[in-house]
C-alpha cells in the first residue's frame, strides 16, 4: 500500500501556516526534513508502535519522539500516572515526594550515580554538568568529540580545527570565539588523538564529555580501547569523565550504556526516557562532586520547572515498568531481526551499506565502510538515504528524517511490525535503482 502526496494535504497546509509563525516552520530543526527534503508530516496522535497524522494516515514509528517512547505511545501505566497527577496539580515550584522517588529509581539503576539533580531537558543537563566539572576542578577546558551532540550549549556548538587536537571554533552564529575557545574537539574512537590532547593540555582539562553510543551522526559504537583510554586518561590527569546518556540511558540497558559496557564515569547526564516522553533531564554522579552544586555548594544551577510533577509522574511510571517487566531481551531480538533485514534489503538492491546497532537503537548507513567517527560518517550517500526515507513513508514506515539520526525500536513493536518494515525497506530500496 502506498501513499500519494495528496493524502497529506492537511499536513502541507498546516506546515505552510507554520512557516509564517515559526522559524523554518518548526520548534526544533530535526523536524524540518532538511536532510531528506519535502514537507514534514504533521501528527495528531500516537498509540503503541504507530503514529497517526492529521490526514488520517498511520505509520510504524521508529523515532519514538527521538528516543523516550521505549514503551510505545500511550502506555496505560504512564497515562494513568499523568491523569492522576493532573488532578493534583501540574506545577508547584516546590519540593514533591515524587522527586525523591524518581531520584531513587535513577540512582538505583545507574551504577555511577550517587546523587542526582533533576532539570528540564537534556541540554540543561549537559550544560550543568560542564559547569560543575569546571567548578569542581578549577579548570576551564572541556574535551568533546566531533559528531557527538550534547544539546545546544554554546561551548559545545563548536567545529574541529585543522587537526584532531585543535581548539574549537564557533559553528553557529551567536556563539562567541571566547566561549568556544575552551573546547577541544577530537575524533571519536581516536585513542592516539586523545592521548596527545592530554599530553598537551592535561593540566587544563576540566572534563571530557562523550556519548557512550553516538546517536547524532547515526549509531556509532565505541571501541573497548577508546572507553578504557577515556577512563584512564581522565583519572590520571585529574579531569572528570562525563557520560552523556541522554539518549542511551535506560535505552540500551536499564542501567544505561555504562552498565552495558562496564564503564564508571564521574558524571552522567540523562533525559528522554527518564521523563517518559515529557520534558525532563537529570545529571548526577559522585556525591563529593554533586555536593558542589548550590545550595550544598557554590556552583549555581536552578530551574523553576525542575522536577515538574507531570514529568516525574511519567518518569516514575516508565522506569518502574522497565524495572518490573524488563523488555530488553525482547527488544534485543526484535532489533537484531530488523538490523539483519535492513542489511539484507540493501544487499539485495546492491546498495553499499553498513548497519550499526546497540540494543534497540541502530542506523542503516549508506556507506560501505564501518562508521567509527564523523570523518567516515560524513561520506554517507545522503541523497540515497533521502530516497529511501520517502520510499518508506510511502509504505507507512516512519524512520528518522536524516542519515545522521539513530532509529529506535519500542516495546510496542511486534514481530509482524518488524517484518512489515523489512518488506517496506526491500521495496523502497529496489525503487532507488
């Protein structure tokens, strides 16, 4: 079954109006279909593994609100928790018992977190963790990796210089040279480059922030040597290791990527799943570090909506469901089948490709080389991906609208859904020829 453009006429009309009201017609650039062209689809509701647009079309959803909907849309326990909280109140700007409960769930699940601070977004979590690392160490320099996205924090919106170990330069108007100059940009999985950076700047580095599984240049997997070097070098030079698990936390394992890969960072940032789809973030780690945050310490961070009752209610319901009825083994099986099916579809169509997967997040790269860092990822055939994306849309399968975003399988997907998706991929790729 296919869809013609005429069946999305209401989406087109609503987006045309949005262009008049909002920059680019969207409230986040990832929604604008810049990587695939065409007009974004406007959605009305979600249920289980499916999204429904305002024209009445349904799609198998592999975005899941960019990760948090691990239980699927409209999970009964999450909805029940939200309805109960709406009757009690939606915002107090004061402590609630639910904040304690969510914090306890996070601390019990994530190996490295002894204390946690709830915030309102993943961006706010990474921004706060970086400030804390600088305040705790008394140093200014932060190391990040090309292709890792940590939110729209000024000091992290930087581009690499002419070599692997040069200080960053702004890559967005509005980010000053002064803000960017204290960020060192390296290549992901590059152990020699990391060693060289610490040899040159070790006494100045406050922390290293990284994604333990990259999701924003597609799904890129860390090497064991890279993870070991991160931990050993930061520890040896008195820098903090900041693990950005906004995407991977409770996604690739209940305890996040750090439990899956057996790494122990000093600070961790979380978001997405910990709010069950509502706006939330969190950062936490060693108690001696977290006790530097105001009011226990002097590192300032505050937020009127931090620990919002609706977000904590949805987060508690989600984490309890994941803890009490863990879907991870089933997600592993479904995701493995999907990865195999996508690879077979591409191979059958003689499309150069690789597939990278960790748990229920993955990417079909239109690139014959294994993607280990941004220099490889940037060589993907993005035009072919765009054609593939629209071929899937015509078959009612909704993949991320960029080659450089990971897709997510949810606990609501069935084996039949996976097989339908694989069949759609075969058809979409054969049309590419």
